[in-house]
């Protein structure tokens, strides 16, 4: 009996899921049957067809998008054949009379050059051929001709010329939007490139100064530090890939801290707490090192040079589908209002690339939910939490350079 | 069985698990251990973690029970459970790691760039996870009942509460260490008693008739029948009965039962004389983990065996808690090395349960009658060694059994909760992960309470079958076939996995009782896996325009070693 109950429960689950899915599908307002007068109905029908044709074109004019939208566009115009071309070739031919492709392209040279529409008679040896006339309407974006919409019909028709012109204008608008989308994507990419972290010049000067101070007193130590410096700069200056793994980033932080410790000695102590599961997590390149640099700076700020000590703790935890990285210092802290203005980009902090850059990059890559969370108050230290999803489409580490 | 040692042992395992989970992080305070603390998990540690998570109640208790009841045929179970990793090693491990996917839905999205397929994969992860959690909870209930006589659902409740509490409170921060610890605990808990048991067997004159048919009682034995059952007798049997047999009440009467089927009421005590054969129980509705699908197996052993082999070979790669562990490997090559190590570790472990099964046939044959065959492993130390030593070894085994429930259940709960939080519950955040944890455990717990006494070893087998019919085509074709399309993947998963799921439901509901149809439904993998593959291929070929753009680049990333990729880009 109980086995039967269990089976029943298991059997009902997919049924419920299927019902939910069906309900969702049918709830969409697909039918336009009972809408107003015939004129209104026709208007809705036209608008609906137009809206269906729009999404593919938003991705630009390619063979695939042309194929997807051509059928809808032909319904919109009500012609026997419709073709979309770019400047060189026919992208798609929807409807009858596909053998006119070559002829159309020859005749298109003029309109594509001038950007003006025209209508012409087609030559056809086949007496039964349905298409005798072609109406050409160029597709223009920013006054540049990208291609043409060609509607073919059995006879000449002024209405068709007019309609084809209007539809071509509408398609052009969609292509302009596609162009806009593209430039927006390019802008974001450029922004990411510009945001790409650079190590702060101060750090280079300070490190070299520290190394120089050891050259005579402790040449061996100076050599080690120089190697650390080389490793760190090689990591920072590498050219390929925008992403790295948490393990590599932590190694870079290790080199960085070795150099900082050489400068501050006992004044700085660091605790590290890492769940090894999260080490392969992919994250934007050099997005934790600036946080540590920030913690070092704030931790020692306002503490008397020879005695004041600072403690930094770095933890990385496993939290389901995310990794949680927390960087905490016990230094001077910061006024939250000031910090808010820095993060909003209203004022730039003195020296270093700082928090707002990291915050921006995390938001760019993972979305606005994944910005830095900073807890601080004046004199109360600072705790920075970054959440890194273990998987994000399009985020891959650049690959290992060598096996360690 | 004496519970004064077993209960502290179980409690110790639970506490140790929580402690390792909460404090097993790598901590460094000086520069020199910075490197140690940030070193990635090596293949051996990760392999121990995967093995620890993988070896569940079905492996720890179920296999011995199956061997006890049905003999050496059941050795296909451990072989299948192990060989699944061979398939994983050959076809999936390294590309899956290089895909960067953390879960199976992630893989679907990475490969097919489709949100719909991602959702569908998520739904199957939840389904397989719940099917797999059910036997863990029931096994825990059984163990606790055998140890202390507590009610059946209490053990499941304890496991559920412990797992939800630790996972939701972030107690699994170092899950790799926890699971690796659990593997070694489980291996110790079976290995050490096994050594003593083999010594005891030697001391007993090393009897060798373990697999002679039928099993016989080696000494006079009283069996209490807890659930009514039908006895099938091939030859007449003389037995002393206190209770009701075939509707007639006896009181300590020695009777001879003729050949045929006899109905024995619950609460009846049967006393078998030394040397009498162990009768076969024919149990319809209620069974332990190991008795359930026996009927259809006996009818069509070849078909059932192949169904089992296919399900376990191909199902392993789709188990959600196994897949997420591969993410811990730093790169594809390490993922492959890990899989090889897993094969070694699991292979070593699976040598032990059949040993218990064989000894069980010698020393505890009456368990086939009482429906507690799964308790073989727990009862053997007491039966063969006895005294304080037996109790201590029994406690060790009980602790190992609880480690099995805890590790598999916590891994599954995390996997299911992850999918629920990411793809089902509306917004993200830590609170929602907790909610997801509770939800992912509540459903199987409720199911195990409502439908207690379900044939649970089969639930594991059925979870494997669903996984093999839905995720195996997705992973194998996704990795090795560039013409796979999102509609093809969705259709293949729905038809392959869905039909396996329906077969599972029908089997659980006990429909229909016998015949070839029942065998088809009880071992669905043999037809549902090819069906899933075929659908996926055909629908993909029918929708050539839907091949995701960038497929070539994605496949290159799956298959090229990471060093090469870095050089190509540099």
C-alpha cells in the first residue's frame, strides 16, 4: 500500500510540472480572435506580425537573422516572394521564384549605390513564373546602405512600392538598434579593458626602495625580494585573459605581502583561512590584490610608525554555488558616507586604484547583485566581502602557464 | 544487540563530522605556510572525498544484504558501482572539469547556451537527488532500529536534522576534508571487523559451503517473524512453531510443513533445527533494502543483470553530488588522476561487503526470513564473536554505517539545495540557501515517513537509471558531438529521463505485479538509455539551425589541455 502511495506521489510530480508548463504557455495572449472591429483586428494582426519579426533583426543583418525574419516580413507585405540582401549577395529568398536571385543582385547595384528605392520588371524565360516585378527598398543605417529588401509580385503595384518602402524603413530602424546594441557591448568591453587593474606606481617605488635598502646589509634577502617582485609583476603585467583562478590570485597576494612585510616588518601580521574547494574558482584578474593593498594601507594608517601594529585576515569559504572571500583589517576604518561617495565615483581616493574599480569590475562580470559589501566605521577597521559565483557563463580562466 | 557501545559510537561519528566540517579549514599565520594554505586539493585527497561521498547506505549495508539473500549474482552491484567511474574517466572527467561548470545545469548552460535546458537539467538533478536521498534516510532508520529498537523513522529524522543543521549553518565549509575523513572511517569500520570475522571463521574450521544452494542453519535457531510473509518450500520442512501458520495457531508444537506456499502471521516464532535448510521468503509488499525486485530478477536474470549494469555504468556520471566534487580539481588532468584514484579506493572498499554477505549466509541465514537482510553487516560481529569484543566491533560498524548516511546525504543535500537556490527559488542569498537546504531534505524525509518500508535498494538503482537516461546522453553527446542542439538535448532528457522516471514510479506503485512488462519497468535503463540517446541525436539532426554559435570554441576548450590554451592565447 505504502509503495503504491510512493509511486503515486512520484507519478504526480511530472504531471504537475507538465500542467504548470502548459498553463504558462496557454496563458500567453496568443489569440487575437475577439478584438474589436475588423479594422482594429487587422491593425493588431499587423503589429503582432511586425513585433514577431523584430527580435531576430535586433541581432544585426546576417543569413540566420534574415532567414528568421523573412517569413514574417513577407506576411506583413502579402507578396509572393521576398528577399533580403546585404551589399554583396542574397541572404534569404522566401517564397516562389528563387531562380531570380542572380538577376536581382545584378540589378541591385544601382539602388545600393544611390540608396534610393526603385521598381523594375524582371526578365523571365518561364511563362508561368509568378514573379514579374520587383520592388527594391534599401536598408540604411546612419545613411549607409547595408542591404536591400526586395518584394516581388506578378504585376506592378504602387501600393506595394509604398508598403515595401515603409517596411524597409522599419527594418532599418531595427538594424540601427542592433548597431546601438553592438556599440554598447563594445563600450562595456572597452570599459572592462580600461578598468583592468594596474599595480599602483607607489607600490613599485616603495618595493624598489626596500630592496635597495637590503642590497648591502642582506644581499640574500634582497635577491629573494627581487624574485618576489619579478613574480608579482609578471603576474600583473600578463597580457592574455581577463580572468584568473583564486589560487593564482592568492599566490600573487603572497608575493605582494612578502614585499610589504619587508617594508613594515613586525608591524603587519596576516592570517589566512582558505577552504581548498574554492581555489579553482574563476574571478576577474587582480581583483583581490587591490583589496589587500587597501587593507594594508588602512590597517597601518594613523598608527605610530615604530610600534603601531596591524592585523589582516583573509578568508575564503565555500558557500554552495558561490565562494565567499572576506578581507578584514583592524585599522583606521573609514566614514561610511565618504566610502559611499568613493564607490559612486564622485571623488577619487588618493593613490592606488582602490575599491571602486574592483566593485565596478565585479558588477560588470557577475551583475549588480555581486558588488563588494563593505562594513566599516571610523576607528573600527574595515571588512570587505566579495561573493564569487563558481560558475558564470563566459567566465573562464586564461589557462595555466606552467605546472607547479 | 547491545546498544550501550553502539549509540556512543554513532554520536561520536556525528560530532566528529560536524567538527571536521566546521574547523577543518587550512589556516596559516606565518608566511611560510601561506603556500600550504593556498595549495589546491591533490588528486588523492579529492578522490577520498569523492569516494566518501559516493559510498552510501546501499553500498555499506545493502550489498551484503543482497549477497546474503540472492547469492553471488549480486556481485554485479559492486562491479557496476565501481565501473561507473571507468566510464566517467574515459569520456567525461577531464572535459567536464575544463568546461568550468560547477553543477550539471551549469554544464548544460555552458555547452548549449540555453536557459530552458538549464532549467530542465536542474529539475532532473532535484529528482535524482530526492530519489537517492530516500534510501539514505530509510537505511538510517533501519540501522537505529536494529541497534536500539527505536521506531523506524527516528534514524532518518536524526540524519535529516544533523545534515540540514550542519549544511545550513555553514558547517560544511571544508567538505573535502569531511568526506575524505568519512571514506577512511567507512573503510576502517568495515575492514577491522572483517579481519576479526575472518579469524573467527578460520577458528570455526573455515566452512566453505557459503554459496551452496540452499543455505542451511548451522545450529538451532529461533526466528521471530516481524511481518507476515509467505514461505515457499521446495521440500517438506520440520519446524517448531509458536504462533499462527496457515491460519492455525500452534503453541510450541513441532509440525511438518509440506512443499508449497505457507502463510505465516506476524509475531510467530519459528525454531529451526540444526542442519535444516533456510526456506525462501516470498514477500510482496514489504521488504528490506534487498528483497524487493527479486521476483522479476528470478524471472529474467539476464535482462535484469544487463539493466543493472547499464544503469550503474552510465548513471554514475549524472549523480549531482559526484559531479560537483570534480570542480575541486584544479584542472582537467588532475580530474582524470582523481578518477583513477577513486577507482582504486572504491574498488578496495567493495571487496569487503561481499565478504560480509558470504559470512552472513553462513552465520545469519535467518535474516532472509525476517526482512532485515540489510542488518547483516551490523549483526555479524555480535553473532560470530560475541562478548565485549563483538559489541565493540558492532559499534564500529554502526558508526561506519552512520558515516555512510551522513556523507552521502549531506553531499546530496548540498547539490539539490544549490540547484533549488539558483534555479527555482526567486532571489539569491545566504538565507535562500538555508531555505533550499530545508526544502531539499524535507521532501525525501516526508516521503520516507509516509511510505516507510519502500524497497529502497531499488530506489538507489532507480536513481541511477534516471540519471543514466537523462544526464549520460547530455554529457556524452555534449562533450563528443558538435551537432547537439538545445531542442535535441531537452527532448532527449525529457523522453529518456522522463520515461525512466515513469517506469520508476510505476514500479514503486507496484504496477503491474508480474510479467515481462514488470521486468521492463523495474530495470528501465536497458531501453530508456538508448531511447534518450536516440531522441537526442534525431531531434538534434532535425534542428540543424539551432546548433549554438561558438560550439567549436566551446568544444576546443573542453578538449584542449589548459597549458595549450594558455600558449595559444599568449
